């Protein structure tokens, strides 16, 4: 016998490639092509290093308060973590402590089943329909919790709020998590439903629309009771997850709403232009409400297009998974980057 | 039935109080009284916010490489996390996946049993002897892993390396974690034993001797194989735990060895002075190899001293726990702060 027999073996989530060279057009991890609000850099440059010798505020009050004000909820309804991955990991560990399976779609954020396996949580993947839509009736069955990414990733498909509410109505005994990582790009948040449903939890992130993937800030908004449960587990893992520098700069990204709206609007306009151009080139895709487009080509294999683009230093995402292996997930960059993408695709397709 | 029935209920770890007012002498969470290396502030002030829009380096290469160079190990032997709490939490989750109990002392870092409970890991607390020392023979029994804080917290007691090695020799089938959060204040690290023992893992932190509690950086050094296992689980929880700002400033704290030695030496000198003064006032304590002193008074109750000091805006730590509830854990501050502490104690004791 060896110490290795006591090791928990897992197959970890593989994040999108982070190329280390500079001359790359990076459209593979849904990052924002614009910098964060100007106040963020200003706050970083004012950082007093002497404050670093002290532990940071355990409650991340600055960020929590900024979010509570922005979303018009109580600070006690906000949980902040090291990216929405940390938040969702805590949610799985805290709220899905049941023998019944947690339900989520077969095609969705590919971390959900990783957390379920890690924490020994039973789960069931529910097939999306042929158009990559969730059939709400599939969620009318006994379960230990429900997770819906809305808009969904990597498909970009948005489920109307009435259907989210329908699922909530049919599941008063389950926690329903709506992962709204991409909600700011034209979809509708389930936030107004919080008043009616204590079992609803909404998860969002600073990594996409707030241009701060590098800061690692995610958050959940829910009932005070649910946030308290998550915090209890969080304080059993790590009392201080949000570093002082990140707390200082994070709040700045929330306060500057004008800048936030400006960059989101720009990305939406670029997305709509990209949709038109991709259509002209023979691509089809579910209508996207996110900062990416999930596209397949009429005749060319996704994998071949992926390799060609990579050879031209354009990185998009290709998932070698059943049902979606002929699709590419293309993040929305700047107008200039998307023009280069379209030109490169034209070259490849010889249009 | 309600959604609350699926909630994992825990009793979370309660960190030391973080008073929000400024005119406090804070000797309750073992923070460093000096700022981090000058390069840290410089790096923060050079931060390019545009880089924040991208995900940070998943491998925290800058910090890992700086540590590997400093400790003369391979980068593949270094794991970095959000404080040593994050590192230890990952270690518990990854390496203690056994039906046999994990062993650690009854008086030690009070997070160990919190993680064990959270992750459903069986554990046994082994009594320290009357001098708060570990009896190595107590660890000659079947177990699912061993955790030893060395020097121990909150006692400050250091166990000689020969005894750590003895425990390793008796436990080739277990992972032996040596938590060296306080090792830099005059104790000896088990690092040289890594060459002989693949089952040894050493955990350290930037929060004490490196004056960066606010940055949340901890690390583990072990065999390449063990680090790979921990990383696999880490990547199943959160691909990106170390934010870009923290990666930028963290490496600077490791590179400036002269500054590091200077502040550590200062703290050791202050500790030795404080020991003498406390002795004169009727306190006794195990000899401390850390940046705190674990002291009890001949006649006065710890709780009363604690309350008096708090009323004078001096915060120390008091644990309401069996065997140690008549002790105070006093962090080492600046000379000036310790002088005020001693003066205040004199007032109270009417010396």
C-alpha cells in the first residue's frame, strides 16, 4: 500500500488555451476586448502596499456594497468569490447535498459535471432539443437542484424568463441556480424573480462584461438565508478569499456604469455585424445573446476551420464533444479583430 | 420538504477579529508589522489595467518560478493557492480520501478539523503533552494522513526535524503535511527531507514573514507527483485562482531576500525582548519560534487580561477552548507597539 491510494483522482476541467505570445487574436475564452473602467487602473496605482501586511476584509464589503447598490438588493443577499467558478464551486458544495440528482443540460458550461464528480454529487444531464433549447418540462422531475446557464454556454441561447419562472414554480423544493455569466449582452436577468422565489440563486461574473477576467471576481445574489448558507461553507474553506488589491479595484468596475454600458453596447454592435458576415460565408448559429457566437459551417468541418485559424494566429474554441464537435465558439473581439477573422475565413473558404 | 433540506450545514471557522477603526494595536492575527518588500508597491503601481480583461496565468508561473528558484526545487514541485488556507483545503480534499482517520494534535491550527468535517474526512485529535509538545510515538498508528504545524499554532512550539523524520519513517503509507506557516522566525524547515520522502508535503505562506496577508498567497512544496495530484483537484474547483494583480506583486516579495531577512530579524529581536518583559511580569509561555507568544499569567485570568487590553484598544487573541482558555496568543508587532503592550500590562497588573 502507498500514500497514493488515499488520493482523490479526478479528471480536471481544461480551460481554453492561453497563448503566451502577443501577436494573437484571442477569441477563445470570451474575454472582453476593452480594458476595464478607468477607475480600476487609478485604484491599482494608488494601492498602499503597507495595507497588504494585514488580512483583507473577510466580507469583501467594498465589492459587496457596490453590487448591492447597483442591483438594488441588500448586502446580505450578495456573495462574492474568486471568479464565478469559485462561487459555483461553493454553491455545488453547499446547496446540492442530496441523494437526488442535480439536473443541468447535456450541452452547457462544462465545469458543472466536474464539480458534481469532485464533490460526489449525483447528477443527470438533460438533453437540449435539436435547436439547443431547454425543454422546461424536462425539469419537472425529482431532483437535488437545478443549474441553468442563461444565456447558455457555449451555445449562446437565451431562455425566456417566463420559462425560468415555470421551472421555479415546478421546483419549490430545489435550489434553482441561474448562471448569468453572459446576461449583460442583451438577455434578461432573473433578478426580479428573487422577490418571489427564495430558492432562486443568480450567479454572475466580472470576467466578461466588466472586462476583469484577470481580477477573478464572481458573485451570487439570492435570498439572505441562502447567501448565509453559502457563506458558512465558504468560511469553512478559506476565510479570506478576496485579496486586498482585488477588493480595491473591483468596486471601481461596478461604480462606472456609463463606461460599462458603452463597452457592452460596442460588443453587441460588433456581434450583430459578425453574425451578418458569418451568415454570408455559409455559417449558421443559434441566435446569440452573449459575447460569443456558436457557429457551424454548411460544408467545412469545424475542426479544419479551427486549425486554419490557429495557423493564422486566430484562436477560437472547439469542443471535441458529442453533438457540438462541428461547432466553433467565437468570442466577440474588437471590430478590427472581427474584420481580420472574417477576412481570414474568406481566404479559407475561398469566397 | 424544502430546498433547505439539501443544504450542507457546517460550523465555520471564525477568524480573528479585524477591527475597522484605525487607532488599534492589532496583535491578534499574527500579521507582520512591517510593509512588504518595496518592489511590491512598485509592481502594483505599474499595473496595466488592460491586462485585467484577460484571464490570469492558470499556472501562476511568476510566483511558482520565484519560489522554485528561492527554495531550489523544480517548478513542478510547487503549488500556489489563495493563502495557505486555500492550499490546505485543497490538500485535505485531494490527499485525505481515505476511511482511516487523519491525525493532528488536539491543540493546533483550528482550521484542520473544520476542513475534515466539511469534506467528510474521518479524523482524530492526538493530545499534546503537558508542555504542548507532540509525542512522536502517538503517530505510530494506522491513519489516512498526518498534519503537523511546525512550529505549532497557537502554541509556538517547534518540533525538531529529527522527530518529523521519525514520523515520516513510521508512516511511508501516509501523506505527512508539515504546515510551516511560521517557520521563518527561527525554526528549521523540513524542506531538506523532501529528497528522501515522496509522501512529505510542506505548506508555507506569504501572510506572516513576507508581510502579505492581504495578497492571499500560500504555497506547498512536495514531490512532483503529489503536486500534480493537488493541481488536478485544484483545476476541478477553479482554473484561475491567482488574480493577475496578485501574481504581479507576489513574485516581488520573494525576490527581495535582503529585505525579507531584515524584517524577520527585526521581529525575532522584538520577540526576544517581549519574552523577557513578559517573564518579568509573571507570564510563562512555551519557548516561541514564531511571530507570536502563547502566554499565561501566574495569577491573572487570560480572559480578564484580554478584556482589559481590548478596552485599551490592544487586540490579542484568546481561544475559548479546553486546555488553552487561560492563554493569550500575542502577535509580535513593532518595538513601539510591544512597549505599549508591556506598559499597559504593567498598569493592569499594578507592577
